[in-house]
């Protein structure tokens, strides 16, 4: 009983900052401005404007996730093959940028990518045409990758570094070359970490709106921007709540699919 009492502050935190706000949003989503029941706020996600914002958010989030996987996986393999004794130092370097405030990092990136920014100043020194990347979807994806890449690296690296060396040695003793060792041993065993990293990157990328506001210049509307404007500009909390619930349901369905794929890969690995 004494140990259960230690969880009381956590339960109060969960109730006050997670459950009650979610119930409030759900109540707003299912009611009209005068308090009547409706499903129109949630169904509004199917309108052309909101559907376009949702598809663009999905496209950029998927692109960000794929790029993060392509960057994180080779890095984890390099760290494992290098046999560094101080792997904790590598992890510290990777998470060091996360110690800085999120907004400050995005503002610094804006200064770097702007038309008169540091990057174009360097290019002009070498008589190279400037890059007009700011206020474009490419800038938003760049900002997402920059901000969410550590969330992909950490689980992927943990899964790869935790693979038992005896399994790799046994595969080599049985005549497997480098490719077969990777494809038959390392890759299947690292899939849980990849699935966790995909979830940790895809979910915040789908709901991001600050990155698109700063790096997109307010010209590119993701679904997160639409929801934020419904709350802060239009003051239509019912519609904003409905779109939020629809987005949560979409993300929940995606997470369940990823979890199902991870379970299937785990079963396949056990059978192998």
C-alpha cells in the first residue's frame, strides 16, 4: 500500500494534464456552439481544405520519417562497427542539441536557411547561386528532420548496439558473408528499434505547426496550423477540437498498424 501511494502524484498529474484536457476536447468536438450534439466537427476533416492540409501533413511527415531512418540506421551501424569504447559520449553528442529550447533551434535554422542567411552568404563567397529554400515544404522537412532525428537515432542505436556479438559470430562460422549477416541477423533484430523510432518521429511530425509557421512563413498550411488557427484566430473551439480528435484517431490508427507490423516482425524473427 505504501508503494502504491508513491504513484499518487503521478496519477494526479495524468488526471489533471492528460485525461481532463482530453475529455474537454472530446466534449467540445461533439457539441455545437450552443451545446447541441453533433458529429460535424469531426467530419469536417473530410472537407477539401482540411483534407488537403491532412494529406500535406501526411506527405511531409512520411518524408521526414524516411529521411530520419536513412540517416539514423547507417549511423548506428557505423557506431557499432567502430567498436568505440565510449559509446556514452556518442549518445551525449547526439542528444546535446535537445538541451536547447525548441523555438531557439528553429529560429537559428531560419537564420541559416533564409535568403540572406548564413548559407547563402557562404555560397555567394564561392560564386554559387543562392538557395531559395525558405518558405517552402523543403525547409519544413529540413526543420523536422533536424528536430526529430535524435528521436530516431536513440532507439535504432540502442537496438543495434544491444545485438549479441555471439549471434554474429555464429552466423559467420556458418559461412554467412557480410550481407547475409546484416540481412539475416542485424536487420531483423533491429526492427523493434526502427518501429519505435518511426512512431516517435511520425507522430510529432504529423502534429507539428511551429516549424511550418517559422520555416514556411505561414504560407504552407499543415493540419496542425489549421487546428492552431481555429483555436487562436477563429476562436472556433468546437471545430478545432473536432479536427484534433480526427487527427488523434488518424495517428492512433497509424500507431496500431505500426505496432501490428512490429509484432509480426517479432514473430517472424522468432520463427527464423
